[in-house]
């Protein structure tokens, strides 16, 4: 299987896909071969269907099933040209994202005593960047005097600008003066921070703040967008800051802006 893993990884990287996508595709192809106990050349359409049905029976969410199908389709149809991944994708329910109130964000930040961890949370919330973008952020991507920075080769392979809060500029300057431009801004024991390490930071802060919502690093991104919208920022500008290709993706935040909904005058109150 190792040869096939390398082949999948090589093909994905040639296409410029993200590290997370590479990891997910390699993982699911490996799990699939462990399930069918066959060589890739022997795989049939029924093998694919049986594996996906098994994952559905195991309770894997529709969103994850779509990733499984995409991973198998990439290798067996795009690389090996077998054209056997024909099972329809399950319908993914469109759920409104979890969003924190401003008071909840404040409570989370105040609960964190570790200054490095607090700064990581502040960067996530104040820039709206994805967790993978934070992990890959390098010192040279920052323009602190301009209170801004750049996400290099973000989702879709695009560069985009992000804005920095004045409240974190001094803290960031202390970090970067001891690093080279090619160094990661936030480092762990093995050079890069892991996704799991950042999730643990968020979990710890959320628990200490007494918040019962299921808070992930991505929830801070959702909160960033929603709070900008509530403050009256133009949705097109928010789209650019989030790196969304389509405005329709950003418009979901128009449905979760509770503060804006509260401002609506109830029609009964307008009756004389």
C-alpha cells in the first residue's frame, strides 16, 4: 500500500491541493484497501459501494461520506482511470454555523492565562483565518507596520490579505524579532503546531470560560464574520477577508446575525 500512498500523495501535490486534503485522501484510500483486502487493480464498483455503505452504517456524517467518495474517485477514476466510483453523493444538510457572542469571545480570551495561547486565540478570532492557515503562517507573511498580513496559497491556492488588530501588534513584534522570515509564527515541539494542539487550546479556554457550546477554531472564524456583519461592514469586504470564492458562501452569515434580527420591529408593535 505504501507505493499507492506515495502515488496518491504525488498526484494530489501536483494538483496543488492542501495538506489537509492530501492527508484525508491518503487516509481514506488506506482504510478502503484495509477493508476490501485487495490490490487497487482488482477493485470493483461493488467494493466501493460496500465500503461507503459500511461507513454510512457506522454513522459517518454525510459531509464526511462526500470526502470518502471524493478520495476514492480521485485515485480510482482520475489516477487509475477505472471509472468505478459512480455511487451518488449523499445530500449534505445545510446547518447554520455555531457562532459565539461578543461576550463569549471576551470570556474565552480572558480565561486563558498562557500568553502564547491567548495570542493564538486572538489571531484566530481577529483575522478569521482557518486553522491550517494559522499553522502555516510565517513571519515573512506579516506586515506589522501596516497592521496586515498575507495568507499564502490559501484554500483554492489563492493569496489573500488579512487585517491585524492594534491590540496584538506589540505582542507579535516581540515574537518576530527573534525569528527569521521563513520561520513559522507559532511553533510547537516539532516546528509546526498541529491541528490537535490548537484544538486543545480552544477546548481548554472554552471550558475555563464556562461555555457549553461546541467551540472549534472554525467557530472563531464564524464569529469573526458574524461580528463584522453586525457592526455594519459590507458583505463583499467580508467575503474577501474570508477568502470565499462565491458571495453565496459568505451570505450564510446573514442568517446567523442575531443582533441584527433583534433590531427588527415586530409588526404587531406597529399596529395602532
